[in-house]
C-alpha cells in the first residue's frame, strides 16, 4: 500500500539545499583590470559580482539514499543546474562584448596589446558553491545541514540523474533504497500502473518551520499516464518544483523512476527519469 511504501522509505528521502554561481575566464587575462568580476550570478536579470560574498543562486530539491555509506540519487539539474538554461551563454556574450569594446578603444593607443585575441577565449562555467541535505523530520537550520559532494553527474540533460554523497555518511536514523529494489523493466512503466512518490515540493515553502516536527515529506499516489520514451515516462501524481529528485515507486515498493519535470501551471502532468539510469550510476560507483 502507499502507506507501507511511505513508512519504508520516509527516512531515506531528504531535502536538498544548494547554491551555484558562474566562473568566468578569458585565458590568462586579468578581468579585474577591465572592471569585470570572475565569479558572478544573474539576479533580477542583472549580472552580479559574488567574488567576495557568500551570495549564490540558491534552490531546493529532493534526494534519496541508495547505499549504507551515504550515497544519494537526485537529478542532474540539481547537481548541475547551469546545464538546463542559457544563462552561461548570456554571460559569455556580455563579457565578449565588453572586452571587444575595450579592445577597440585601446587598439590605437596600445597596438601591442593583443586584447582582441582574448575575446574568443572567454569561457563561462557553472560551479556549485554548496550542496547539502536535511533529513526528513529535522529542523531546517545550520545544525542539521549535512554537506554533500557530487560523485557522478554527466552533461546530457536527457539523462537527468546524478549521484551525490553525504560527507558524514548515512545519518543516524536514515535508511536507504537497496539496489535490489530497483526495477529497470519497461513493463513496470506500463500506462495505468500505480505509482507512489514522496519529496519536498516547493522546498520549505509548504512547510511549517515553527513546528517541532521539523520538515516533513509530502507523499502522493497516482498512475503512469504516458508510455515511456528512451529516457522518461509521464505520471499524474501532483507535484511541484522542489520535489525534483523524488523517488517514484511501483506498488511492489520497487524504485521505477526519479521525478524530474512537470507543468507548474497545472497539476497531474509530471515526468520521471527511468530508474535504470539511476541504477547505472549506482553500479558504476562501485558501492
């Protein structure tokens, strides 16, 4: 039953909290000489310097433990959010324009300065500033925040799964989804099959942070409503941003997918990545 699945895996599923920025380089050029910061984020449509601050683009997600040593599965867009929009391209274009203007301005006075050559060397890379977890039922504060590191995360947005690791291992009281409980058979994804998912939709937005029970999971049952493609399948259990990375179980309590997308303006049309891609990460980790 859904109740049994919830009871079995509620201590395996955790809230993730992370922040990232973009690192900008142009070969060995010192960008500060042109009043250009090397670490930035985009805020309210503007490029903001975060080189000397703790500021970052922060967001929530969900993950779940898959090993006794503290490894977790979540989405690739939680581990590398910069792969899923064009922000890096926007920043790159901005820096190239700034350097080209500077090169044109200085060309006559300092013809020996090959500033124009650096324009083509502008490179923008997304960087995690931090990522960590808070177990289900714990208060959302610094004392309960456990730092994580990314173990395996590809660059293909279609394979929207990643493997991360809790630096403190499996926290006391937490359980994990055993690899033997992962079903990679496409027959498990037939339209009409029942599924159950649990996570933290809206991050802390739906939580009563003054409650002495701490943050609490939201569970929702539903059915598969769209045949699986090479990577994903559709289901109708309601969810929302922040639940990305939630485990999806069938009615045998087996993991069949990882929630990764949906329509924010209407409920009941969500998507999950096939569990086989999560299993591949787990198997390749050697643990």
